[in-house]
């Protein structure tokens, strides 16, 4: 949807001559202003790519930590390793939740633009 929103152009050079200061012109001006304001709030492709990269890194870290935990559980040794892994897993979970929240906010903004 972001690509569709970015492709929408909201410029009408001569619409004022067609509507001659009518209520429709005022409403159209408000919609154009609102659209431009909302579009500035929309996420950039680079932000989305950065979040995708972060998410992939966190997923890989989680997989590595699971391997550490499983190997430590098999040998019944290295409690410190398990404690570190648990702490890191908590941090990764927080980062994933943060990314999820940002994505939900961005979806809302993109949907509003798409519906305008």
C-alpha cells in the first residue's frame, strides 16, 4: 500500500477555476492539505527496510540462543550461559515488540492515506 500511496499525486493546478470558490473547492483544499500532512507522516521505504533488517537479525539471534539453550540443557552445565541467553532473549523480545508497535502505527497512517 505504501507504494500505491507514494504513487498518488495530489496536485490540481486549475481546479479553482472549475469550482469558482464553492464549498466543494474549500473541501477539496482541506482534503489536499490533510493528504499532504498525512503523507509527510508516512513511513519511508528506508525505515521499513531498516526494521526488516533488524527483525531478521533478531530472529537469527533468537535461533542462535535457542541452540545455546538446548546444548546447555543436554549437558546440564553452564548455568551462566543459560542466564545470559535468557536475558538476551528478553531483550530481543522487547526489540521485536517495539518494531511491531511501529509497524502497526505505520499501517494506520498508510491506510488513512490510502483511503483519502
